[in-house]
C-alpha cells in the first residue's frame, strides 16, 4: 500500500463529528466507531463535553459500538470525557501505532471492515485506521472560539504532505 493510500480517508466529512449522521453509518454499514478525542470531540483546551456532543452520542449509540482512543496521556482528562459520554476509552494510544486501537477493535467483536476510525488528523487517525483496514472518516477539528494558527497550520501541512505522497485531499 502506498503512502498516498494510507493517508487517504474513505470519507472526508467536511463537518465536525456532530455531522456524522446515522444515515452515513447505515450507508457504509458501520456498526462500530473508534473516536479520537482531542480536536475531534472537544477542543484540546477543554475537559468537558458539550450537550450537543452528548446528544450526538445518544443518537449514535443504538447503531454502533463506540470507543474513545486518544493519544493524550492525561488519563484523568480523557477518563472524565469518556465518563461524561458513558463510553469506554484508551488513553496514550500512540497512534499511528496499531496496538491500542486494535484493543478497542477486539473489544467490539465486529469485523474490522464494519468499524470506522473517526478523527481530525491524517498522520494519526486516518493512517492508523487505514493500516488496520478500517473505514476512515476525516472530520473538521473542534477548536476553541479563539483558535491558534498552529492547529490550522498543522492540518494544512498534513494535507500538503499527503497530496505530495499521492492522496487526493481537497480541504478548506
């Protein structure tokens, strides 16, 4: 598999995770989701979840088994977010390493092809999902209302490098 293929998401949502509607899960026959946490579910500066996110999880829960898998090593922070959403979690995942993501996959007891990897980063979330044969979904990051330019620059850099390596990404 080429780098371009490994960095190419199966779906570019063009919206935050809240835009991942039940119809999309049904269309792609997804019965499980592995969700990144920082910038995918909450801005990195927050330890609490929005009511909108809680409602989204409750909408998705009947359709899919959901796990949180974060590279963040702050177990208290990731644990608090997982507890607020009543979801199992793994912190300190080291994505794009497959080891801890595979633990979540195994716990779901589903074919890997029916599990979506959802995240805002190409070189961690999309890369690990594609390495494992998951359906990869790139979402727009959830940022604070006064975001720093560093996060946007990192995303732009990832898109640029991915395109150079053969992926076909068109993000704003």
